């Protein structure tokens, strides 16, 4: 694939660099009214070095190529008002920002927010503020690219043509892959257990009103694993990012004001307002989850055992059972099956990456003891994101052995590959047309970059 397309796709997917700021801040390129700083390239190059260790100055040409492409897409997206036409765009930016930060903390800093903050020399909240515009631009670029490729599809003939165009010895070899699903049931808490949690949170609220520090109490008491360590701080959030009950209460708060106790599907919350910026609010909260007893946990196990029995005797399919009974939001909408992101119509997951793809450190060990087609007995399950405990049954639906790609076994995957090639061709043609319509200037230090020749010719026409 073309390097422009690959780098741009990587940036949109969330791999844009987050590295230490450079003290150098000179403009090295301009696209329309968008500028690219030398530090923009150096920051991404710093992350490249962090991943690859081996210096390669040519990578800077590729990085600049991606940044130029993104700036052109963003400029056109703003001309076409694509973000303004999407009422949920601000909320989507915030959600993507949180996802990116979590990805970088997990992938590059060993899961340690403190290590991330040490690397940057700044607190997490300040980093989020600085990256918000960058993420917004990347998402505008994505909207523009979707607009360019909207309606594109491939026919069976296109797919076969693509398949036949690839030399047989160049067809991708796929390692062992599996298709796995689960049905999760969490225990249902009683009203008495809810009252205990509410009473505990009411006592914390009284302590705060009496002068106790909210953040200290959140660190010690909150059951929210994502915010407890930072004093309950959720950063800036937009409408649509939170469950309705929480959102309604949070958006009514003034700076420093405490909410009443709010009940949501996650438990009971006490919220404190910090700041508001239009349709965004900055809040912190304490979450107290009702604690269920062994009785409720055992009831969840028994219900799941009954569901499994219905599946085994064919009175209920696994997919229908997942939709009706499962409490797992990740898989329920896909008939209980784990679906890799970005792989439309294809649920096979590389066996050696099953834990990574599912976000579940225990799933490999479970299916390693099973035969294809089997459904496990109810197993104790702890959600690694929320800490919630329940039971699950695991379905080892299918398995494919290592093989070279073929139309018979990999049609959905080949369809996606053929469509990607078609989209790439359309995007490249769009770039060729649009480059001549926008003002382009590139610093002379990048004149030798072979990958920038189209851009350099456009830059030259404005200089002449």
C-alpha cells in the first residue's frame, strides 16, 4: 500500500505519537491555513525511536508526508463543515481521547499513569488538554476520508480479481485462529444491599461537607478503578459520554458543588463539579458499588447453568441466549462472539493474540483445555476493566489451522483487502486533485524526500 495511506490510517487508528515536547518550534510546512511545526515531526520520531531503537532519519519524511495528508483532509473537512454536521462530534473526541491515553499508558508506559506523567513532565489532565485539538484534527481527517470513500464497495468479481493479482507465494499466511464467545451473568443485588451502599456514601458526603478532602476520600473509598487513584477525577467530559442519570446531575453542578447521591447501573455516585466549558464539564466522583452476598453470586451461577443446558439440548442457540441473558456489553450485540475491531464480518482471532484482542488475560488458558464446539461449565469471571465479579460460560466455536489465504476459507478478509485497495486508489486520486487547490509550502530541508515529490511540486508552483 501507498505510504501516505498507511501512515494516515495508522494515525486515524490511534497510533499518532505522544512524545515529549521539543524546544524547537519552527514552521516546516504549511497546507492551506494549517501549519506543521518541526516539533510535530520530532515528537513522532521520538516515539518511533522508543519503539524501534534504531535511528532512521528517512522516517521523518514519512512522518511529514502523513502530517501533510492529514492537514489537507482537515482543511477540506472544515470547508465542508463535517464536524458541525455531527452533533456528537465533541463527545466522540473526548471518548477517543480517553481511549488513546489508556492505549499509550498500557502500551508504552507499562500501565503506569505516573510513568506517563514523568515522561512528559506534566500531569495527565494537562496532557489531555494539549492532545484534545490533535485528536479532534485526526477525527476530522477520518470524517473526510469516510466522505471521500462513501458508497464504495467491491463485487465478487473485484474480489477475485484482487486475489488473482497477488502472486501465490505472496498471499498472506495466517497462523492458527479461533472464534470464541462468552455469556456473562453478574449477580443481582438486593434492595437491602443497595441501602448499605447508599448509607456509606451518605456518610462520605457528610464528611466532605464538614471539610474533609474529596480527593483523599475518593482515593481511599471509590470503587471506580479508572479514577480512584486520581482522586475520582474524570477530566472534561461531554454530553453523551456518561449514563443519563450521572450526566443530568453532573451538568447541573456549579464549581465546588456536591451532588446528591445518584444511582446508576454501576452503583451510587457522589459528584463534585470542578469547571464547565460550554457543553463540557470537569468533574470528580466517588463510586460505591453495592456488595452482594454468596447467595446472589450462586444464583447467577445457577441461572447460567440453566442457560447452558438449554443451549446444549438445542432449545436455544448460543447467539439468542447471549442476546437474552448476557450482561457483557462487549459481546452481547454480536451473539456473544468476540469481534476484532476493524475486521468487518470476520470473527476469527489469532490464537497467540486471543488475550490481547479480547482484553481478557484468562481466555487462552480456558480454551486451551477445550475442544472445538464445546461450551464450558459456568466459570468464575472478574471483569478486568470494572472489577465486577460474576460467572461466564465460554464457547469455543471454531478454529482454523495455519494456512495461506484462499477464497474458500478467507473470503470476508479478502473482501476487506480488496475494498481497502479500492479506497486507497480513490483517496490517492483525491489527494492529487486537492494538492493543487491548497497553498502548500515545505521547508527546503525536506526537498530530498522522495515520498514528498507530489507535495514538493505543489509547493514549487506557489513559490514561482
